């Protein structure tokens, strides 16, 4: 059986259990709660982009049976813009361009299957010392580019983070 976790607005806290049938191995997985990506105050004339980040961690634990390899992926919706390559936050009468990247700007846009850009990998858990638990921590790294002169106010966007593992 596979697990799927959806985190609305980049915030959630939930534990899921999954049981793998092929080798009769058993494991459970938990996800830490990613906080909001909060840019705090944006100054368009500062000369440096506004940066913010939050972490999400998937941890899987061996329960019984043999070694289990757990494939995982973390996809992020496009947000209100409908385009993961050009996300926007809306505010009082205008919008502010921003994006979320995988661990850093150099890591590429954090998207989904439509954008073909999202983190994925494999965890390995099994019996024996040192292999009972495996985890991955991914950083949702946000950036607002400079020189976007917009009215003062609160700007926001809502994204959904889906974590799948099996």
C-alpha cells in the first residue's frame, strides 16, 4: 500500500502508516509539519531579492520483515497563477511575482508533473543496526525578485504540497 499526504497552504502535521506486501516487510512513515513560507517585509528597492524558507521531512521506520525500499515524491501545486514557473501572490489591487525552489534557487523550481520539476528519491529501511530509519529533508526555498513596486499590504498565495510514498 502506498501513502499520500496533502499539506494545504504549505502547512500540515500528519502521520501515515503503510504496509508493503511483496516481501512482507512493514514500515511506517511520518511527515514533519512544514511551516508557511513567510517573506515578512518586501522592499522592492533593496537591491536584493526577498528570501524565505521552510523544511519538510519524510521519515520512514522499519517495523517488521525484510528490507524495504520506499520511493517518494513531493509535488507542489501551481498556486493562483496556474503556472509553476510564474507564481504570483495577490494583494490590494496588484500582484507580486515569486517562486518556490528545491532547496535553493539553483535547485530549480519546485513544481509538479506538469512542470516536470519536483524532488523525488528512495529511502531504505530494514532490520539491523543503522538501517531501521531513513529520512529526507527538503527545503521549500522562496524568492521574490527585486524591483516589483506594488502597493503596501498583505500579499498571499495558497499552495498544496502532496507527498507520496510507496
